[in-house]
C-alpha cells in the first residue's frame, strides 16, 4: 500500500470533514479518522485527516494530542503535514493554534510555517493580516460573543504572536498577487529577519493556489481548509471520484444541534418556520445532563420516521451568559455536549440512519458517543460541509450517513436541503 501524500491534524471534528471535503473535491482519495485509530486504514489513500477535539482543551493537552496524531501519521510515511484550524481562527491568548504549531514545527523539523485561515468560498478572507468574514472584521462579527473562544481582535499577526514564542510576520497581499515565486522570496526575507511563522493574506481562490504552490516541499502548514485547494497541484496522483461509491441512505432523519452561532440559529428558525418538529433543551437546566437528554429522547422516539426531527440547545449570547453565570463556563458546555451525545446515541440506536450534527464541540461529543473511528467523505452539501458515511458498527447495523456542520457554515435552509440531497441518491 502506497504512503499517503498529506497527513492532516484537525482541531475539531467539523473542521476535519471540511478539510477532507476540499481534498476529495480535488480528486484525492481521503479518509477521516476520529482520533488516532486502533485499527489500520481500510484502503490506500492520498490524504489522512485525523479529527481531534483539541480546539478548546488546555493548551498542553492540545499539544500532546496533536503530537500523538503526528507520530501516527509519520509512521504512515506522509510527505507533508497540515494543522487544520478554524476559518475564524478560534482561539484564546493561551492557544491553541500557536502552541500546537510550535510543537509540530519541532516534530517535523520545519523552520518556517505559512499560516492562513482564508476560505474565500465561505467569505473568510485575510488582508494586511486582518481576518474578514464577508465585509466585516472578525471582531465585529458574532464571533466576539463565542461562548468558548470569543474573538475580539481581527489582526491575526497579533493574535498568533500572543500564543507563541515564535516571531510572527506577514506575507501581504502585494506579495501574494505577484505569484508563488514572490511569496517564496518573501518567506526567505522573513526568515533572514528571524521570523518563523507568517500570516498570509488571501482574497480569492487564485490566491490559495499561489500559496499552495509556494509551500510545496514544506513539511508543515497551518491553515483553515481553504489552503487545501492549492496543495494537490504539488503532488502526482490519480484522480478518483468517491461520490460514485457513496452508500445509499437508509433510516430516519434527525438533527442534533448545539451551536449558538448566528448562522445556526437562523437555520434552526428556518426549520421551525417550515413546520419542522423540534425539541429545545433548556440551557438553564444543564446541571442534570442525563435528565436533560432523557426528556429529549422521550420526545423524539414516537416521532422518528415520519419527518426529520430537530433536538437543539442553541441560545442567544444573553442566554449563554446567564447559563454560564449559573453553572460556570466549563460545566455548562460539558453538560450540553454530554446530553446531546446521549441523544445522538439513542436516536441512532432506534433507527436514525441520516444524522446532521451542528456545532464543532457538539459534533465531537456525538461522534465519540457513537464510537465512530473512520468516515468516508461524500457529497458536499454547502461549502465546507459534506455528507459522510460511517460503516456498520457506528451504533447502527447498516451504517450511518452523517453531516458534521461547523456552526458558522451553511445556508439558512441547510437542514432540509441536506436531507433532500441525500434522498436523491436513494
């Protein structure tokens, strides 16, 4: 079996599927694993994406988990390593993007890392080192109210510098616009000045092609999923179409949603406005996760198989603050995740074969509760969000179609559109 070309370490589960989706669309053979698997890969692949739940854990834990993943990927013989972070650069002054990047530099022997979360297809661009979501600087978007990683500074050079001992510079758009050779010259100049990391501007898909070409041969990159657009050109591979072999859907449809992002709250409201069946977990009742989950399960069971159902805990920033004030930030988040994980497990056990999970932390909790260790990447629903398939054993005798949606991704009608797309395969 030939060695994979690229080994990826993603700091959350939705980001991992997002990244895997980008590589698959380029025709590479991709497998996503949930953590470091205990069993080997089922078949030869070009890209391996290891999904971790390390974005919001203590920095030292994130570093150790990422190094374990790197060691396993290195044993597979990967030529290049990709640390995948969120396109909104979710982090705090303590990490985890800086500390993990620094540790992976040491592990790979790389002395300079190009870093960009840009994903223009999903309206994430970087200009003069500032991250924009659409036309808004990051700190003016709803990310300023994120319950775990509030982003209050759009200047990524400053954000990254606060997290690492490495000196952080900038590859500005004026350099990117001149092509890959100019970017390589800028990297050499920054290195000569003592820089070890550089935030790179990117405003378009073409810019990501330039950056991808410029990092050819680099052992490590740190980026959102967008940079994956520019990397396949650096390798020789035989294009394949995973979609042709994607399993046909079976079972009932359900949605489990823990994201509190504006985008997800709109998606929930659109589903409600269309007459969808919903059950909301009261965020102020998160002290008893088991009771919270059981109420949702009791509501859901008689409704399975009729139409898609939605169990959600999404809340406004004000509700989140009240909940955290009552229970504490860590307990509030952990209790909701645990409850939704139990709900997902029960739904699949009772016949749900098509499941959407909204929110990065929620996706991690649900996938772990279901005992999934590898995912086949399939059809893209919206940019950054594909349908995936977990084979028999993922709490289901016939396998599970699963969409892990980042809170900020997807159109307002995402939930109904996703099931409609899957139904077209039947």
